[in-house]
């Protein structure tokens, strides 16, 4: 006979505590490291920005923001965001809906193309537009004023004073390129996790494609969509690399807020540069607050289900 195996019963609470709890000094050390890191790399720089922005007084601060070049940069940044964010929102919803709800050839290729701006340097992205639309670029050579291949198009562009590179359209195109993955990449995992059952049920009950989208799909993704739009807008307003290549950095015309900050800093106007930078910091704080609110509302919605 073999002796009976001896078993030990460990209470569930004890086992859980042993596997998920650490000694007090370890927890305090980890929390301390996290707080030190946040203080050095987040809170301290933020305080330094606002301190330097008001170093010469509140009068100088508002005088810097009232400068025509600063106003032009602010308006151009808002214009680029107002155009690029809705376009990327529409593209992101359509791409996520197609990828998550349907099966088709080339789905993986489409996913790879959506991720392309994440793997390509923003400077390279701006250079692409210069090589395509610049005076010596592929499209620029076809529209050359000396020997245009499409004179009617050249005349129409000249009549309407439309330029791509070193102008607003180039800035908008570069901003769209670097920001279009955010909405799609936020919605694709969400839609894939939700599955297709509700859409298929709506179709069986006689709903059309548009009715299914507006009444079933869109309500289910609204918080993820808002979250993606927030991230897209934050990147659009803070983009520097791609915009700096296609803008030409013309003060009062093609400078966005990040480019205007660089121009002020190059002029040794450090206080003015920090004053304009405080606007971006303030926008970042607003974005963080809205993002936190959206996450809270999404968590409440999931709990209510």
C-alpha cells in the first residue's frame, strides 16, 4: 500500500494575498519612483513653462499673444485641426467598420497602410509632399509654368491663387497624413471586440445598411470615437516635423503654433516663446481633462450594462 498523499488546504483569501500583494516597503518604493519620475518629466517642466511665460509680467504675456504673427499661427493651427480632424474621423469610422465588420481580400494590407504614419518619420512625410507637389516634384513638373502639360489646370490654379507647398493646403495635407491612424486604430479593436451579432440581428429584422450603422454601430462606438478624436486633435495642434517641411516657415502666413514657438526661440525671445508654448500646454491640460472624463463615462456605461 502506498501512503495517502498529504494535501494542504490554503484559504482563498490567503492565496490571493500572497500572489497579488507585496511588502509595504516595496509598494512605497514603487510609488515613490513613479512620483519622482512624474515630477521630473511631467510636473516640473509644466510648471517651468508657465513660470517662464509670466516671467516678464502678465502684460508682456498678453502682448505676445496679441502679436499679429502669433494670431496668424493660432488661426492656422486651428484651421488645420478643423479640417483634418473631421476628415480623419470619417475615414477612421469607415475603415474601422469595414475591417471589423466585413471580410474581404486585402484587409491586412489596409491595416498596414493605416499604421504607416506611425512607422514613417513626420519629416519624411513632409518631404513626400514636397517631392510630389514641389516645383521640381512629380506633379510640379507637370504644372510648370514654362511648359505645362495641363495648361487649363495651371491657369485655373493661377486664377484662384492655389498653391500646395509653402501654403495652407500643404500644411493641411501633412497634418491629415500624420493624424489619420488615431481614430481608426482606436475603433478597430473596439469594434472587433463587440462582434457582428447586433448588426446581423438588425439586418435580419429588416434594417438597411445606414439604419444599422446609425442606430446600432454608432451608439456602441461613441465613446471610443470621442477618445480617438481627442487624440487626433491633440496631435494635429502639436505637429511640428511634417508641417515644418511643407510650410516654408513664413511668419504671419505659414507658421503654426509650434513653428512660431521655434521662431521666437531662435530670436532669443525666450519669454515670448514660453508664452506661446503655454497655449499648447493649456490645450494639453484640457485634452487630458476631456480624455479622463470620456474614460469615466465609458466605464460608467460598461458598469451599467
